[in-house]
C-alpha cells in the first residue's frame, strides 16, 4: 500500500512518525474517514467541513488547503487502485520535541497522515442483509464527542464487549438514553417517524446522518431529533445505524430482544438504497 505522510507518498513500511508526536503521546489529534464508491469520494465536502470544525475546536492549524486535501485523497485512490473502500485521514498536533501538557506554539507543524483500505463489499455488505445485533453499554466517554478525536479507547473496549457477547456492536447509554454506537449514529423508526438524538456535544455530528435525514425528509418521512431509551428501541418497528463505511445498517436486536420483525425492515432498507444511489451519483 502507498500511504501519505506530511506531503510525501511512500510505501507503508517506510512511513514513520515521531514518538514525541502529540497524537501518539496524548491522543491530541483528529481524523476523518471518507468512503470510496466507484473510485470516487463520498461526501468529501461534508468530511472536509467537519475536519475544519474539529481542528478549530482544538485550536489546531489546518495542515494544508482543501484543494490539496482533495488532490491527496484522489492520488491515494489512484496509487492504490481503490474501487470500493475508504480513506483514513489523521491530523495531530505534531512533534514539539518534548512531552508537555501545554500545546506547543505555532512553529510546530501538525502531522498529517492518510491511507486507504480496500472494502470490496462496501456497497453490497452481507451484514446489511441480516442486520446488526447490538448490546447496550454505559457511555463513559468524555464530554466533547462532537469533536472527532483519535481518542477511541472506550469505543474500542465497547466493540470488544459486543464481540464477547456475540453481537456486532454496542449502543452506548447515558442517563437512560442511547447516545450513539461505537462508531455510528443510532436511530429508531416508529410508523412514518424516524427518531434520532439531536446534535449536541454528546454525539458525533455524523456526515452520513446529515445526508440520510435530508433524504428521509425528501421521501416524506417525519424526522424527530430527541434522545430515546433502550426500551423504546425494543418497542420500535425498526432501528438502524449510520456511518461512512456502513452507510445505513439495519439493527435487528438489542440486549437479546428482537426489534420489529427481527430482520431488516422496509424503511431502513429503503433509506440504505436511497443513500447509496444518491451518494454514488454525487461522489467526486
Ligand atoms: N458516531 C461516532 C462515535 C463515530 O465514530 C462515527 C463515525 O466514525 C459516527 C457517529 C458516524 O459518523 P459519519 O457518518 O460521519 O461516519
């Protein structure tokens, strides 16, 4: 694989970053994951805008222009021959030379790395045919989940809890209400109504979420943005999750209880098709 590090394309085994990088020592960095369909970028504009927001919230400089970012993503797709997959982009505060809790001054350049992952079944995921099973776990993350930081230890632990329970993911719960999945936004469906938590600092502002809610409203579904409980999930007609690399993924079970018919329902299935069709057309 050819990867990108600080302006250079090189084989992955030759790519290096300093051990003093604050991304490594302090999880002081942000990232984006953009999916690739037919060799093109899905919602690149949305991901670029959120990257800027994450950087600003952490008082970090942008590592390059948006035009350079787009060019780099396209070059990685070309060099690695990606048809379906994703591009991971990470920007950390860089290497100040010593370990310190203080942010370094502006002379320290951010570190930017990016790489591709091939996902041949991205649009045609077998999991979408059976749906995800999830368990609920407490959400013990920090209070700025709206910033897409590389601090992913708890979501990673929650994914391991799911694996140990023999299911696909964990939905995290705070104050009796679902916040989100380990790496996706969470939704329930009641009749014609799609319910998902409103955008605050409690959840990541999903790029897929924004597009799916737009398509849902255009398709005459009602959209209600509010927190919901695990009991409401159990009583819902359907449930689903969204993220860049799963698009719209039906969720058919929570804590061992079947949701609706216990298989991907018509609304989640329709939203998945709508999303993939529309984003394929708009990919750049
Ligand atoms: N919520 C969390 C915690 C995530 O990590 C992600 C994506 O990785 C999402 C939601 C979905 O965001 P997006 O649709 O932008 O991929």
